[in-house]
C-alpha cells in the first residue's frame, strides 16, 4: 500500500460516529483498503468512491444532483479511479457534476462513510461503493450546471430534504449538519 492508503486506513480506523449503521462500515472499509486495487472501479465486489455533501454558507441548504442512471437525488460524487486522495476526488466530482468552482472543505477529515449497492448495468455487475464523504461549503449564488450524468441539480432546504430523498445516509449527513448548528 502507498502512504496515502495507510493514511486513509488510519483515518478510517480512528473514525468515530454515533450512528450504529455507519459504525458498522468501519471494519469493511479497513478490509477493502488492504487490497491494492481498492481505488480502481474494476475492483469487485466493491471499490472506493468519494463524494461531497455540499452545504450553503448559512448551513440551511444542500446541493443535490438527480443522478441519471440511479434516478435518485444524491450528493455529487464518483469513482476514485486510482486516486488515493479521496478528498480531491470528492471535490473534483462535485465540480464536474455541479459546475461549482468555489468549493471549500469544511474540514479535512472524513464527514461520513457509507457502503451502498450499485445495480448492475449493461457493462458492469452489481457492486458496492465504499463511499467516503466530505463536508463542503459553497455559495448558493454561484451558477450551477447540470452535467450529462444528471437530470437536475438544485439546492434543497435541509428541513425539507425528505421531499427529495429517503436515502438513510443522506438524511444522516443532514442530521450531522443540523447537530453542528446546535453546537454553535
């Protein structure tokens, strides 16, 4: 493994969460990270992905993409494709999928982790995404675009998120942000 792999494994090993479903992913991530191809999309049954939970500067909204293939509202993200700097992967995917240029990591640490199945496609079997999520701030005034990977991109109030998604992990990230607001 490279130094970055060891660093990521260390960050996962020391990652702490109060959400039992999320905590159950830690050992699975550590097991995956022992494989030299963990960051390659061809690695099966799963591989590392990075995503950005983008929040407005006032912490009241999140930017979601309506994923074309999955037909769901999700946070922007994608495959590491060999890049072990998963925070950079998340920022790059967020830029690519939303057009936002001024993205700021709220913290360099991991914000959330999740393992979720991706349905089989015409060229690829059912597999898992081992998603490492970062909390990112952006301005709601900056122009957004809809990439070819999405049907739509829009800012959604954190308090109305259930109108767009029932994805447990997205609601968990929302709850984490709302919890941060309560501590300020």
